[in-house]
């Protein structure tokens, strides 16, 4: 039999997919550890119990942070100015590992559990085809039109264990964030139930006293909390817990999916919310006005590529060449105040700071030459003044 490599989450859809695919293929499964707080050994046991040829459990946390999360931080990546693209960042990494395992196992085909309504099908398949165009791709839930009711009925018929769900939601999570959809969230006019959240406390129930944390950056990425150097994964995990207990990182978002659907999405991104806020502030401290203005457009385009599954497009790397150059000066410390659902920047410092106290101060010791301002103001407003005078002249003549 031909071999197929399945991206296996351990959920009901991909569990049923194993049995479906075994009718034609020898199935190899792959599960990626990205900080989703699941017991990978139990997922492996389940796959092996279902008779897969081989199961791979890959700890990709460090690779995920270094090669995907860190570039997103440097690009201030917020899709539609709200979503820190946590799930989107993980898909090209998982897809690349599917390709690696397929080559190692001599598989002709790879598979994933995405439906036809979401963005992940695009992210997986565009990446796979870019890396290995010879591989066939199967998406059983999409290609064979399997509804959730049909999946559950099939599982019961063949004695496939179905995970006991604690809630009606569809959840995906990794180090950078937790996304929640379906169930009560399908009604965007209603406030999300409290049981939709897991990483964050309700802001009104958060501690009455604020907590302060200093994030240190080097070359545009966080390297330390409160002066303690940490790996990227450890830093993000620590900040997720620290900010989550203050109710920080809850996002209720009306999102435009790539396939054209408007979708109500709930996200929990405590660490991402804090780090991105701090990073943007540090950039404003060290980059010029012209760099910041231009970079905002570059960041937006980079985020769009990552969100829409075009991680392998050369434009992403082109944009990163510019972004990386700007980050050489994004070094320093940002102090955040964590309080009742908000992460507020209350201090920043950098060896590359463009803030000059002697220029900015308002007393007589300022080194700013105010005598230059009169001529500057006159020239700055010259085009507007000439245009306005011409308009007034034409209106007067029309009368």
C-alpha cells in the first residue's frame, strides 16, 4: 500500500480520518508540540491503537518561536489590527514537517483535517505544494464532505474513541495564543460566555493592585523578563501566566477569512498582547518618523502574507530583509503596567533612543533653536496657503 502522512491532532476528525485513510493507505501520523498543553504520549497511544504504521511526536516549540513567532514580533503582526496570527503562524511549520516525514517514509501523499470553510486548508496546502509539488494532498473532512454528525456516527459504528469535550467550542492553541470558535460564539451579538476562556481571568475579577514587568529586547525580540534571561519559549510561557491572571489578552474579533466568510473569533493572547505593545513602543523610541511610517505598510503586508498562507512567497523574505535591518536598533527595556485587562507602557529606555532630553526640555537650557521655527512654519504651510488662496479667488470670481 502507498503511505500517507497525516497531521494528527488527536481530535475526533483526524482520529476518524485515520480509519478512513487506512482503507487505501498505510497511515503514518505526526503530532507537533507547539505549546498546546496536551499530553502527546496519549495522542501517540491513540494513533498506535488505531493501527498506524508509525507515529511521530515532534517538539517544535523552540523552532516555532525562533523562526515564526520572532519574525511576527518584529513585524508587529496583528491581522486586521487585532489578531496576533497565533494559529496562522503554526501551519507552515507543521506543513514543512509533513513534507519532511513524507520524504523520510517514502510517502506519496499527505493529509490534514481541515474543512473547506477555514483558512488552514490554504496555509497547509500552499506550503506543501511549494516545498514538494510531487506530493498528493488529501483533506478528508473537506474532500469527502463529512459533516460532524457523520464523523461521530462513523466513530461510534467502528468503536473509535471520541474525546470527551468539556465545552461546545472548537479550540486551537499554541504558545503564541489560543483561538476559540463555534457554539455560543456563532452569535456575534452576544457576549462570549466565561467558559470560552481558559488562559485569562475576567478583568473585573483581576487583582485590585497592578503588577509591573520589564521586558528587555535585543535585535527586535524579547530576551529577558525583569532582568532574567530566558529562552523565547520560556519567556512567552511565563508572560502568558503573568498577564493572564490580570485579564490581559482577551480579543473578540469580527474577522475576514481568506475564503470570504465573516467569522466571529475569540482569542486569548496574553503574552502576545504585552510583547507587541512593548515592541511597538520601543520602535517608536529608536526609529525615525520616516522609518516608522514606511514600516507600518511593510508590517501590514507581511502579516497579510502570513495570515493568508503565503509564507513561502518570496515577498515575505523580501519584506523581512527590510524589517530585519530596522531591528538592529530595537534594543532596550520597556516597562509595562498590568492591570484589569490592560497592558500599559509606563517606561522605556534604549542605547539607541532618539529622545534627546536637552532638545525636548522646555526650560531655558533647551538646545533647540526656536528662532528657526518661524521660517519652518511659513515654508511648511506654503503649499496649503497657495492652494487655499487660489480656491478663494475662484469662488469670488464665480460670484
